[in-house]
C-alpha cells in the first residue's frame, strides 16, 4: 500500500461531541449507560479519545514510512470531535479541511462521504501527477449534491 486516504477518519479518537464523557456526569447512571453502549457497539467506545485501542494504534505515531497519507476533514463533523483529531502529522501527509477557502461547503460527518468536493480531493490524492484545483461550490448538510 502506498496511499491511504481518509474521509472524516477517527484518526486519534473522538469525544463523540462529548458523549464519551456521559459516564462521569451522573456516575451511577452515566456508567451504566456507557456500559450498555459498550455492550451494544464496542467499536464506538473503542474509538473514544484516550481509549486503549487508540493508545495501541497510535502510541508510536500515526504514519509509517513509504505511505502517502491524505485526510479529508470537515470542521462541522459532529461525530469525530474535535475535528482536529482527524489530522495526521508528518512530511508524507496532506491534510485537507473542506472549508479551507470554501465557506460554502457545509459538509458534516455523514455528508462528507457523499460530497463531490471530498471525492475530487480523493482523486487528487490518487493521481498526484494530474493536479487540478477543486472548485468551491455549496455542499449542504446531510444530503449533499442531491438534485
């Protein structure tokens, strides 16, 4: 593998818009609710910022030699929060913020997967020898590019 492209990736973990802290709000109730969620969807809590899985996965850095990384991120992400946790570090990394130079792009976590703008950045990452600028155009929340 020589390229890895992530659209709204949970690269370093998430607070789930603060939801992972519910266990400490009202300790007995919060802990019970958190345990129920963990039982039903273990992947959800494994992606929490500071989880054992995140520590094991990224404890020695978030990139490896020989791979070009591209992350495509939206500041309106309500699932992977804070959105800045999605960015990777290193000389072999390109971090794209969809709203950088395009305030009309209102993509959030789900719509970024269907956003034509996001996929144009994917194509740029896949074919670095043929770079064309990604134009700015409006992208709506939840149902982007639906005509």
